[in-house]
C-alpha cells in the first residue's frame, strides 16, 4: 500500500432509517361490511453499523463516502401485516478504529476485534397499527402511530494502529531502515527528516513460524505533544502498542538526553504510555569501535537503571537476531 493510500482520519455523516407508519385499515370482505381494525405495524428503520475487519489496514475506502444512509421501514398493511424493516447499512473498518461524535468530541466506542459489530445510528421504531388501539368503547379506531425518526449524526473515525511493537524516535533515526530489514515492509527511506509521513506496518518473522507486528511511527520532535510537527497526528498510533522500541542513533550528541525527550513527549501526551514495556536500541552502531561502545555501555548502565538497551546496525545487519529475541521475550513473558 502506498503512503498516499494510508488514511487514518475521516469525517462522515450517518443517518439511520425512519420507522414505517402503522396502518389504519379496517377489515373488509364479502358478507362482512363492518369488520374490526386489522392495521399492521410499520417496520423499523434500518440501522447503521460499524463492523471490524482484520483484512483492512486503513480508512481509505471511506475517504470519499461522506454520507451513509440506511433505508426507511415499510408501512403496515391489512390483516395485521407488519411493514418490511429498512435495510441496514454496514460500514467495515480496520481494527483499532475509534468512533467520536463530531459535535462533542466524545468517544462513542472502539472497534478492536474482527467481526465486532456496533450500532452507530439506531433505526426509528415502526408505528403501531390501529389494531393495538381497539377497545370496548372504541371498536373501530381510525388512527395509528407514525414511525419514529431515525438518528443522524456526524462522526469522526480515527485509526489507532494495532501493533505489538511501536518504533519511537526522532526523524531520521533509522526507524524505516530497521523496519525494512526486520520485515518485508517497504517503507520510503531517504537521508532527510520526516521521510515517513504515515505509519508503516510490517510482520517480523520469528522462529518456529511465529511472528509479531512492528509499526514505524513518524518521527517525534520536541513539542509533539502540543501538536508541533506531526503532533497528535501520529502519537495516537503509539497508544495501542504493547512494547515501545526507542531508537536513538549512535552518532547522537547525547543518547540519554534524546531518550529522555522522547519519553517526556509521550508522558505529556498520555501518562499511561509510561506503563508500557520499553527497550532502548542504539542504531547505526557499526560506526562505533569496541572502545567507544564499551564507554557508552558504562555510561548507560549508570544512567538507565531499569530500561534494557541493545546496540544494532540495520545496514550492517548487526544485532538483529538478538533484537528479535529480546522483543519476543518482552512480548511473551
């Protein structure tokens, strides 16, 4: 899938169907001139559902579907026959889709499982026919209920990428390169900041036909939690990852400082992010000789008490097996 086809935010208008009218029919047949009421009920209006589909990775198919409407219920008929229900509308969305009310910005629900089905707009109830209103004092009621109106609302669909491991780092830290060598994903790679403008997903093949999903999230800059750079546009994707892989290049002026800035941005955006498992990975470590690497290890051992770290090189294919082993161990304790 090309970067332009990755859509993770859409606004759509949904409208459920109106309920059908109840019938005011009076029974008539040969030799029965004044039969009683036999008007049937109206059918309910169609619902609008959201359905989870694990085969979808993006909201691109809804980019141009701005108005989605279910059909109205049929009117009631004679002989107490109920009108047909309106046709329901089913909107398929990828797993990890959050549904918000556009006016209040309130989260209505989230779709996280394949086949999960939730009503976003409830169809109107059909009106009762005159048969329901007969009584000893009113044996031929000539009125029935109208159907209830359906719901209409503007909603926002936001996709939070579902991945086991999220790559977190500054622009140009080597996240796309790491994803390309760890998985079969083909992200755009170039030697300038913000090459990645949309999240990329890849499946890491592990031993014994096991696998896990890794996501390359667009690079963080200082102030991202306040919306600078790509801001909230990508931070929400990290919320779903169970393990965060912080990638800092070996040629960074201060590895610990860069790591602290990244952690601080996540904390400002959502403090619960700090509850996730973390792994610090120093990329481009083929640039380090043994002496410099030993010095860095000594410094990191002193300052990073609880966070494990690894040295790798995506280009030189160094430390990648150890990285897979470590990630699998973290994901499957």
